[in-house]
C-alpha cells in the first residue's frame, strides 16, 4: 500500500487531472513557452 494516505478511518489516494481549454480551442501557448509549461505541470 505504498503511495496511499491513511488515517484511523480511511485509506485514500488522490490524483488530479487538469484540463486547460480556451474558448474555441485556440492555441495560446506556443514554442518554448508551451514546452516549459508542460514540464512544470508534469
């Protein structure tokens, strides 16, 4: 059970899934800025 958090009443594992979408799906981040943002988030 490595990676799980636990207390006296529960065992849990929390993960986040973030989706960043602009109106009409325009690409806002380009080139090196897009690559660096991806690195920081991951």
